[in-house]
C-alpha cells in the first residue's frame, strides 16, 4: 500500500513548513503530499524527496470550509492509503510507518496520537528529539503504552487532526459532509457516518507533535458556524454535539440553548473584547 499525506491550510505558513521538515525526516516517506488551501493559494519550498500536489478550495462566506477542503484533498490522491494531518502537526519519524502498518493489518478508521508542544518549541532550528521531550499527551486520549493499536467503539472520541484510512473506506463513509460549513462538528459527523457505514474505528500509536498556537476558549470567534453546524448535526443524528461549547455560549447569554429543543437562538454575537478576553495561551486541544 502507498500512502498520501493530506493537509488543509489557511494561514499558518510557518506551521506548514515545519510539517514539511517533519515529513522529510520520516522513516517511510509519503508517496505524495497533497496540500489544499482554504480560500488561499499555497506556496511551499521546493522538495526533491516526494511530489507535492497543491490545490485550493474557495467558499463565498466561510473562511474555513474544512469538510469541503478535506474531500477535495482526497479526490486528488493517487494512493489507497490516506493520512490526514492537521497543518499544526509535525509527524514523528515513525508516524507514517505506524499508520501504514495499521492500515495493512486492518482497514479501520485509525486515529493517531497527538502530543502537544509548549510555545516556541518548534521555532527556529528545532530538533525532533526536543519535540519528543517537550511534548505532552492529551488527558482524554487513550494511553496505548506498549500497545501499537487498539480497536474502539467510542467513535465520539475521533478527532480529525491526525488520522488514517483507506480510500475505499473513505468512500464507504461518504467522505466529509460538506453541508457542515466552517468550523465545528464536521469531524464528529464523519466518525458517526463511519459507524453507520460499518467502518470500524481504533487508535494507533502514531505520534504527531501539535505546534502551539493561542486558542479562544470557548471558541467565541466561531460562534455562528458552530451553532449552524450543531443544528445540522442534531437534525441528522438526533443528539447535540459540542455541548460544552454551546453551554458556555449560553452562560454568556450569547445564545439560548436547550438540549431538549430542536434549534438554537442567537441573541447576539460576541464583541471583539470578549473574544480577546477568551483567547488563551493554553495549547489548542486542551
């Protein structure tokens, strides 16, 4: 099986170039690297080790058409093995190999193992062993220990920042539902669609180092698409996703949210001051 790495990006140029630096240190190089810009063109340094295929998607209203961009990246692939990697992630040297071994052992939706870096860890002339020493695991993710992989029925724990699947399973799932415009809910919907389609899920000890960036907690800067996508998810699956975010919005009296209702009322949008106050240096994902 050959493997493509797929990355979608908006901004984050330094993070994207760090990902390339990581890919070049992989024990098994990707057959190709597919990079899709969201409402932007992509520029990258020349690479002689593997082909880089660059494209873009444009959305008239949403700056982050995540589902559309991931589907477009998959449509460009020339391999049956797909590794989706968030632009903030630097692959460890054995990440691609571990993903490949997992897919060849069993065709599942395999989520990798993100580890989080402190600020400035991946700046300047960073070294891979420094990333390993400085990174920390996420407390909500399973600790595989000596296990290389394990199956799971907990599809709600799927995160799209680092995962692998075969192209045939991706097609069986139906790809990402691009009616989820913008930020929020599209990855949980993808996982639920995998469960419905009978594609098994699991975790693989394939480490990616997540580069630090500030994050708005709760994501007030994405309130409108989160509300819209939450309603879309509820209509489709009968449950509310992102409840902690929706409750946090309601506590601030930005929305009216009743988990027994079928819709959400937006009372007002957050002010720029509220967004700035909520923006933290806590690593994204925590």
